[in-house]
C-alpha cells in the first residue's frame, strides 16, 4: 500500500556481494503486483562502460535499468559516427529484452549535460532522449542548461529559478554571486531557449502514442547523421534525424520505405521554418535534431 516498487542503485555491488537479494527483490515486486496496481523493480549503475552495462542489464533482470549507457559514445573527443551511435542504441534495446529501456546522459555522479556535452549537441541530445523507445531520465537543471560550475555551495549547483541574489533557491541570501537572467528558469521564455525545447519534447512524449509505445527502426546511418522511425498502429509516424557533426549536411532518404515528403514537427534549432519538407533533399544544420511527422496510410 503506497509503495510503487523498489529502486536499487549500485546494482553491480549487490550482484557481487549478495546476488540472492536481487532474486528476492524481483519476487517481492512480482508477488505484490496486480493488473491495475503494478509494482516495478528498478536497478541502476553509475558505471559508464557500455559493455559492462550490457552485462549488468542481463544479470539484474529488472523491469527498468538506469545507466549512462550512451554517455561514453556521445562524449567522444571526435564527433561519433552515425554507425557507432546506431550500434550502441540497437545493442541496448536488444539487450533490454523484457526490461523497459531508459536513457540518461547526465546525473549526480557525472554532472550536467551543459558541462560535459559539446554545446552544439545540447538540443540534439534532449531530442534523442525523448524520442528513443523507453523512459528519458533528466537531471535537474538540464532543462535550462545549468552548468556544474555555476553559483553553488557544495558539490552540486543550485537550481536557478530567477536572477535574484539567491537565485530563488532559498529565502536566505546565500550565493556568492547573482546569476544572469538567461541562466534561470525565469529568463527562458524565448522560443529558442533550452527550456522551450524541453517543454515541447515533454508534451510530444506524453501526447504521441508512437513516441510512447511505437516500434523503433533505424532508417538512415551515413557519416555523422543517424535517423530512426517510431511507428504505432494507425497513429502518426515520426522520423527523427540527428546530425552529430558541427557542419551542415544534405541527406536523401529515398528508398527507405518512407514518403517523399513529411511535416516538420520540431527542430532543436529554433530558426528552422515550419511546414512540409522533401525527404530526398533534406538539409540539416550542424548539431541539429529534427523530428518529422507523416500520417498512417492504409
């Protein structure tokens, strides 16, 4: 009563020292679950090595596994190739099996996106997290581009709600410096702000069944551009294109069982014009994440 499940971090330590506990927790959540009142078993790790993470997923047999699986690939010194990103994504989904996939790039152990990911990829990373199958994990402050080095006391920066002397975090003046307005929640009302993009992605994830439950398929992987589709029953279909490079590029998606044209649903670049776009001569800006929509056709 009142408990939705169990969440265990540092699962690698439990599996090493007391693996029988994992089995007990699995059985406990299953025994108290019902069709209308499910209980879930969540495990997680702060390990960032992709191969180790895949092993832990198979060993923990959890309903949902939290990890920084994609972080090492996206944080490579050179822009990762589309093939490497595709391989990582597909490997992870396959290894999840019956477990619900989850995605995280930032967190308490590794810090915020704005302090670790190249700036031109910030919006693209958010689009990727919200459009891949499964649950995105968002670290507080990532929605406004909070940096680990911004005004703070202690090991983690405070959430900056406004540009007051204390950032709106506490009623007592405690910060050593006053934050700039555009670093705060209050200062992100512009359509081009990180918070605006975050809100749009959140609403689409809640609203669109293809993004919630849809089948996932890679449809393009050339150079530094990776593309995949999300399809559910007769709902609108979505095509997501990610240009991981800093340079603009032109791609053609002809021959991928896709329509000749699609409608622009959302771009990580706020200056992208709305409307219909050709899939055979598609221009992507450097670091752009582009979400396109097309209808179901019987």
